[in-house]
C-alpha cells in the first residue's frame, strides 16, 4: 500500500477543501505564488550584484596606512628603535 497513491491524495484534498474552503485556498495559492515570485526576483538581484562586484576592480588602499610587503625593511626603519628600560 503506497502512501502517496491517488486515492490517498484525493482524500487529503477533500479534507483540505472541507477545512479551508475554496475561497481561502485561492487566496493562499495567490499569496504563495507572489511570495515565490518575490523570492526569485531577490535571488536574481543578488546574482546581478555579485556579478557587478566581481567585474569591478577592488579599490586601492588609502595612502600611508597600508604597508607594502616588498618594502618591509624601509617601513621598519621608520619606526623608532626600542629601548630597554629594565632596572637591575
């Protein structure tokens, strides 16, 4: 005996019609359809934003803040030398 046989699905449909009524089912269906359309629209907008972000180059870092990995010796030389202030 199959759980989703046509006979069982017909019984479930009749029970749902009796509980909710045809007018309420129509409004539920249209609301559900509008929600799915809105979800698809927002997913498409998100994809378009990701594509636009991947096509544009990243902005350059602000001047003077970022240290360049190639010239770390020059950047370290600018720092003040540390003094040992321990007392004996």
